C-alpha cells in the first residue's frame, strides 16, 4: 500500500496530500472506484451534492475504519444560508451514511445570489457543533475569500479550485498561503486540454521514467497543492498515488509553470456555478 503524506489544516484536521475525485461518476461507478482506491491506499475522497453519487461513495466506505478516511462533500447555492448549510450537511451525511464529515465546502460562491457569507456562517456553526471537522470553499476567488474573512473573522481551511500547470493560479495560491488556506486542485490533470501530451510534460516524464500524469501531479504537490485526480482504472489509481518518491528540479517546475494560460480558460466563478 502506498504511503501518502498529509497536511494539517488550520483547525487541526489532518488531510492526505492526494485524494480521489468522483465527478461525474454515478453511484455504481463511484462505489466501484472508491472501493478500488481504498485497496491501493487512498484515504481522501471527494464528492458533492451536485455529483449525485454520495450514496455510492458511502457504500464503498462502509467497513473502512472511520478515523482512517477523510470524506469531503460540497453543497449547492440553494442552501446558501445559515440554516441551509445545516440542511445540506444532514442530507449529505445521510446519503454517505456518516455521522460527521471531515470537510464540507461551499461548492461555488454564486456572487449574483450574494448569500455565500451566510452559508459560511452556517459552516462555522457546523464545525463548532462537531458535525463537520473542517470547513472550506470551492471555486472562490481571493475577493470572495477576503469578504468571508472580513465579515466573519474566519478563513476557510481549504479552497478547492480548478488548477493544473495550464491553470497555475499563482496569485490565488499566494493568497491562500498568506491566510493559512490549503489549496486543493480539481481537474489537476488538465481535463479537456492537451496538457498530458504537451512536449514539456512528455520530456520531463521521460527524464524521470514516470507517466505524464505523475509528473503533473508531482508538480502540484511540490507547490503544496492537494490534487484530487479522478480515475476508475486500477493502474492509474495506483500511479496517481505513487508520486512522492521523486522530485522535479527547479528548472522542470518552471517549465511546467510556463504552461499557464496556454489552454482554454478556467471556469470563472463570478459567472458560473450551481
């Protein structure tokens, strides 16, 4: 079994440095993928209300020691209120078959609705009640995060954003670091882009005798980013976890960072979300 390092979040929870993403799997596919992932050493699992696979994820986790898995979910904009956050937690916990969640995130800020600060206040209450061990956000920009911090005095423990070498998010990562927020990456392998076939990635992979995906994930973990790649393939699941026994050189890190902005734009959370 692969040994995965961990990061301690600002409120004390310990989160693995690589996890499994489950979008857009259905319940059956998610149950199968999570079961396989558990066998090869994954302990961080990411789902969401909007993925509609929390039941499948929960089925796969039954029997796993609760204190050895780190389960994340996220809720949609209809629950952006103090009471709504509690309702969203209860629905996710029931589907997952869990008494508490390790991490609960606001899935998108939806600034046009202008209720994400109230949702954040609801998450703070859930953490204080012990129903959620850690709280955070997803797809929040520094401006959204600043408002949470200014209005509540509480910074998210995690912000999950679309991030890979083609969406490097350097300014966002710097902001996160300044406020003790761990950066988590969805689409860490650049889904929908030609990242993995890019000559720079291919060359570095060849130099290390690794797959392009392993190189990209190692680039992220060396930036203190927690990637959550999605796969249902047992071989790739194992490869995506097996990235901590080699290091990219400063020149290789820079070569990958130079790919920022070379592909389609990342999702813009000022104008999208659910």
